[in-house]
C-alpha cells in the first residue's frame, strides 16, 4: 500500500473506505465492527459519531487501535438496574 489519498464513509455499502495512490483500497464494514465491539447504545453512538464526522480517525482506531478499550474509556454506561 502506498500513500492514502481518501478516506470516507460510503452510505451505499455502510463501509469506511480508504483509497491509496497505488489503486488499492480497504473497506471497513462498520456494521460488523459495531456488532463485534459495541455492547450498548452509547458505544454504538460513539462509533457512529466517528464514522460520520471523523472517518480517518475511525479507520485508524479499527486498524491500529483497541476499539474495545477506547469505547470503555470514552463512554460511561450506568445500568438503571442498580
């Protein structure tokens, strides 16, 4: 893979797509990621925010980071059952 030339969310495929100068592409299936990583609506909401407003940061988190740890850190979920 070469230089990144674009990163955007494709609504038709529900994927964040990264396109590189050598014509290669990575497509991250956002629905699959949410189903795998998000445990509650607050975590899904945080992922959705990144997808729509910061797709490059979302892609970096999914490809290079620890999304589960990130979501536990930035979302505070308190059950109403307690």
